[in-house]
C-alpha cells in the first residue's frame, strides 16, 4: 500500500460521465479488528485503570473514509462545539454503519 486514501477516477466513454471514488485500503482491516475486539469483552482496558483511577476508554475505531462519508451524510462530527460533535458522534455510532466501528459491545 502506497497511500492511506486511494483516489480512482473513471470516465465512461459512451456517456461522457466522469466518476470519482475514494477508498481506504485498510478499511476492512480496521473493521475486522473492531469485530474481533467486540467478541472479547474486557480485552480493552480503561485508560488509567492500572493506577486505580480510570479516566478514559476507547469506544470506536473509525476508518477515515467512513468518517468523511458520515460528515457528507449529515452527521456534524466536525462541529467546533464539542457537545454538539459528541452528540453527533453518539448518533453516528448508533447507526448501522457506525456500529461497525465500535470496539466494545
């Protein structure tokens, strides 16, 4: 793999239609890893758990191509207001596509 995001441009000569498609070669790897992590509850520990005061946890791993698609589909994930962006992330993670990104059940 020579790039993180691949860009393919195709032209249909008979119609003159130009299409552009972006793909992320690692998308399937990330989603498969997420699926495996969901099968093994407890494999991901809360951050700081060993010191006795947990302060965070990983909830999801979202391929960049899916993140960008979510924004194009109306999820306001890049909102400057952290509360709005957080609510939008929760809404996205409850969608069918977003559930594929969860690392915990």
